[in-house]
């Protein structure tokens, strides 16, 4: 039986470069569920500030974001 092929993925830094945003933006999008990602390695410990494991973003997710045009952040309302 053959192993399944690996899904091509990008690191957080590579994804940030491709989308022309800061790596912390990629982490935020992943945390908010706006950017699907795969986490490898140790799980995040509850209450810990450490993220745990390595985050990889599938290439097709980045390609889809790029097809939709420039990435822009919505302006936050000031109260």
C-alpha cells in the first residue's frame, strides 16, 4: 500500500511573504479561523502563551487568497 502524497504547504513566513502581510497577521488569521492551517507537533497547553507545534498553510489556501485580489484588512471602528 502506498502512502498518500503530502499536501504542499507553506510556512508562516512564506505565507506572509506571498500575501504581503506581517507574519503576526498570519498567526492572527489562523487563531481567528480566517485562514485554514495545519499544526504539526506538540499541542498547545491550556493557559500557555506558547502556540505549540509548527503551523503550515496549504498552498491552495494562499493561491485562493491571491486570486481574490490584494489582501486588505478591514478598518476597525474607533469608539
